[in-house]
C-alpha cells in the first residue's frame, strides 16, 4: 500500500529529512508540503534545492494541502502544531507529531483531538530511542535501590526547549517503572550549596551547542559501579524513518492517542 503523506514545516531541518525519506521510500508518496506564511519556499518544489524533485508545490494553506492526504507528519513548533492539529481534525486526517515543548494545555488539546482522529505523539521518533525507553524501565526496576538516577542530554544550539522531550520521556519512563511522580522528584538544575543528593530524585542536565543532533544518557550511579544507557543520533534521518514507520502504522487505526512504543509493539 502506498501512503499519501503531507509534511508540515518543509523549510526546517526535519522537513528536509522527511522530504528525502519519503522520496526514498517506495511505499510513500509526497502528497503535500506545508510551510509558514511568507516562507521563501511557497510555490516551489520543496525538494528541488536538495535534488529531490516532485510535482508538489509548497503551500501555507493546510486545509487545501490535506485534501486527499492519508497522514500529516509535523515536526514544527507547538503553536504551529496545534493549528495543524485542528486542520487534521477538520479534514479527518491522521497525524504524526514529532514536535516537542508543549505545555500542559497543548498536550490536553492533542488528547482531545485524538478522540476524533488517530494521533501518534512521541517525544522522539527514533526506533533506537524508543527501545532505550523500554530498557530504561527494566533497568530502573533492577537498580531502584542504591543507585542515583541522572539524565544527561545534548542538542544543537538552535533547540528552543530544555530539557528535551526525549529526556523528559526517559524521566517519565523511569519514574513510572519505580512508582515515583516525576513532577515531584525531578531536579532540573543545581547551583551553590545544594546539600547532599536526595536519593529519591531524578536529575536532569542539559547541554546546548554546535550541530549536535541529539545525545541522551541515562545514568544509574551506585557505590563502586555505574550503569549507563546511551543513544546518540548522528543524523535526522533516524527520526524521519521512525516518523514514516508511524505514518504507515496509523493507516486504518481507530481514533486514539498513540506513541512510538505502540508503533513498535514495545508495551
């Protein structure tokens, strides 16, 4: 089955990766390309600058772009994603959301929309990262007693949210596995005389710099040993491939809110 895919935010780094991934996948067709109003790409072939030609022209009209589409893939920003969410509900088009940085109200809006259309919403679309999430749960259950839990993440200088959605997802996976409430036990920064570390906390450290695509390490530090689970992304292609896998998986699904572990059967 060939899936007709619409892509939002085609002028961005992930937009380019998605255009290239769709062009290379025999089971996918680029149906539409959407970008912000006043984008320099409006009216042009979205992949031409990268040697990936198509008959599609970039538009800033989501309602028009979604006619005949079978799924929309969105890696933009929260405010734009919520607009695309509404457009997908109105058009009855399934949605893959790779955007991060949503506040509680934004996440609530996604949950409401998922009553009407199927939505895959995940902090990270990488197959490897979602396997890491599963391994994190297993490790946390084994290493709960006597091991301090820290999450270290690094991304490029342009990333606007911190900690990353993936880091927070790792924290949620670990906390859920050992019965802790991440909202109460997370520590997002340390400075000055902090006192001894509370063993019930889960710490986060954030690095921003250069062109780092995405590094995440889950650290269990005990007495005499450390256990580290690490994932390093060297290309955005891994996120694009995961998003395409989610887009295909959504075909024929009932309305609902899904994540990549549903897609990968890791639950």
